[in-house]
């Protein structure tokens, strides 16, 4: 009986040794698979983080580009307004020069001609000059853009 018990125990021991070898092999395979999966997860996380950073950079660049476009549009409007203002000022100067020349012509007339003119003629001339200034100031102005 002892020998059969010893044989049974040895058989059982051999069974457990074989089982242990198989379990150890499975554990090694699981560890290797786990390491591979961990590496893949790390690579995927890095790619995701990089994509998020790139998307964030693209969004920021898009916002900066939109801001710059708005600034350029405002500068163009300001330039056009200044151009119109300059043209209006130029027309005002031209009208004032015309008015000054008219007064100079009136002052350069001979004394007898001056005496012959009554106050109504002077008022009429001033009215016409002012009318021309008004018309020249409020005439539609065409804005010429460079390159067109």
C-alpha cells in the first residue's frame, strides 16, 4: 500500500509539474501579449494627443486668420473713407479757390464799374458761388481702386 500510495503521489506530482509548466507558458504568453497591447495603447494615445494638439493649433490659427481678415477689411474701409474725405477736401479747396478768384476779379474792376454794380449783383454772384460749392461737395464721388 505504501508503494501504491507513493506511486499515486508521484503520478500526482508529475501531473502537477506538467500543469505548472503549461500554466507558466500561458502566463509568459499573457505577459508578452500584455506588453504588446500596452505598447499599442501608448502609440494610440500619443497619436490621439498629437491629433488633439494639431486640431487645437488649427483652431487657433483659424481664429487668428479670421481676426487678421477682419482687421484687413476694417483697414480697407478706413482707407476708402479717408480717400473719400481727401477727395471731398480737394473739391472744397477747389471751390474756395474759385470763390477767391471771383472776389479778386470783383475787387480788380475799375471804380466806376464797381459803383455801377448794385448790391443785388454781388449777392447773386455770392449765391452762385456757394451753389457751385454745394454742388461740387455733394456730387457723387467715384472711388478708384488701385490695380483696376
